[in-house]
C-alpha cells in the first residue's frame, strides 16, 4: 500500500507509549498557544507547563463551554480567540450544532495539513480501500466534512462524485447519479441516507439491489435500530465516523463496529462526570472534553466541552493498526425531547422505537394542542408497500401506549410524502412542536 502524504505527516503510532510521548509534547504546546489569546489571559497562569502529564495539574485548566463563546460578540471572538495572522489562514469552518449563532473558525494552512490526517484515516480504519468510487452527499462549502472527505479520498485513491447535499443537488437527481455512476460507497448524514431511501421507495427504486456496498456517516448518533434500517434499505454496511469542527475528524469505526477508534495522537480526550467534572472510569457514561493537539494554530481550544455523552473503553478486540487507540461510543442521550401530557418523549428513543417496526417507511411526530388546549401526539406515518396498513397502525398505537403511556393519533400518509417535505433539509425535521 502506498502511503498518502497525510499518512507520512503523522504515521499511526505503534504503541500507547508513543502516543503518551506525543501527548506530553503537544499538550504543552497547546497551553503555550492558548496563552497567546486574550480570551485565555489570566486563566492559565496557575498551570505548570512541566507537569501537564499529571491529570491533577491538567484538570486545573478551566473547561471551555459553548456558552462562553456564544456570549462573545463576533468581533470579540475574532480578536480574542484567534491567534494566527491573516496571511496564515487557509479557510474558515462553520461551527457545528443547530443552536445559537454560528461562528466561523479560521483554519491555518498548517491546521489543514493535520486535519487531512484525520480524514484520510477514516478510509483506512473502515477498510475502504483505493479503487472504490464514492457518491458524496455531505454539504459542500462552509461545512468542512464534505470537501475535506473529498480531498482525503483523492489522497487515498478513491473516486468521488461531488454531489453535495439535497439543497445543491436535488435528491431525485442524486438517486439517478447513484443508478448510473454505480458507486460502491455512499457518504453523507445518516438522516439523509434515510431520506434517500424513502424517496427511492416512493419512486420504485430498489436501493438494496444497487451498487453501494458501504456507507460512511458522521455528525449524528446512530443507534442499533437506525443502523439496521439504513443497512436494510441500502443493502450496504454502515461505518460511522466521529469529528468536530473545533478539532477535525477524530475517529472512525473499524469493521468490528466496537465504537470509534479515537486518534489520540491528534486530540487529547477526557470523559468526565457532567456534574462534578471529575474523570469517570471506563464503561461509565460521561461528557467528552477535547483538546486538539495539532489543529490549534488559529483557535486554541483546550478542554472543550463537546456536549457529547460517551462511554470510553481503553482497548477493544481490534488487533490491527488502529487497536492502539482507545474507543468511545455514544451513550445515545440527547437533549431533544418534548413533553406531551406530562410524558417526556425523547426524540432519538422514539425514532429508534418506530424504525424498529420494519413496516414503517418514515414518520413525522407532532406535539399538538386542540381547540381546548389539550396536548396530543400526532404521528404521520408512511407504511411500506405491501404491508397491512390497518394492522401496522393498530400495532403502533398499542406499542406507543405500552412503551410511552401515551395514545397517539396515527395518520397514514402516502409513501414519498415526507421525502418531498424533507427535501430542503439536510437533517429531516421529524419532530415538530406546534404548540407555540
């Protein structure tokens, strides 16, 4: 195998001792860089640079929460949280997340070199080899995942259809491109994978009989039920990857699907209790803190609270190149929920619940209030062709009542209705609260 330039820049460590040595060196540099930013002035003076490999010394660094950045004006962010010169900037990345005003992070030319390391590794870790052709449905532009993965594919010998998201290339055309170009790999958000599968169902296209053999996703937690539905609809193996704009692409699943192998030579991670902020043992859910080790030449993120609730495992069954890295798995908690008649409906839990029913093609859940102000839950459900509509509806009502102690109104809609409604959204808005 010919190594890509990114692989040569930062080869995969051969041992945990090698990772520890990299971290000792780069953690000190991370703090030194942060001290140059007005934002961090006075906040890091008490930290001893010669003892940062001591967890107690490292814990003296304040945790950086999203609210601290959101509270800044845009002008203050660019003047106080950026440490590079204008001529060093290669590009800008939009901050992740759907809440709050987005920020645009400068990335220097040096940052991008190391960001590419993270993206090229996803292909190797997932077993996606040179010679594959990919249909890429990630947004292209200010969101980095699409163009970074496309560039990384070029380094790894993977052909690329730069389709972009549905807003750029309509989903019907994307399905036609998949049919005619016959890619072996599809790349995009998991919600868009479901959207394309639902549109294919409505159009009479059998995706599972097509050319796509593997799927790479990122940005959205994937439960067992959601993974099974996507793999069933596409007839392909799904590999999830993990990254964030504050750092880079940081990890990916191997064919063993044990969790994300996190590149701890690129990013230092901590899993802490969300109440005490103390480290939790392996196997215990906690909040993920991230410190970029190389991609911090413009924005000095340290101990960044990513908001992810994860479970760490120091090592898994993988005895290959990536077995040297620890694993994390999403604990599948989410802040997304609404309350109906006193019952908390967790969005992800409810999505998994419905998608476990193989007769359900797609759905939309609406928290509603009638003329008297009484809450209710309406489910608009597409039922697969050939399935018994009445029996499926009755099963959904009974199962929802038994599981969530809530009787929903179920409205059966034509297959393809939601595909058209969701077309303009990269992430399908399946949960809507209309109560104002």
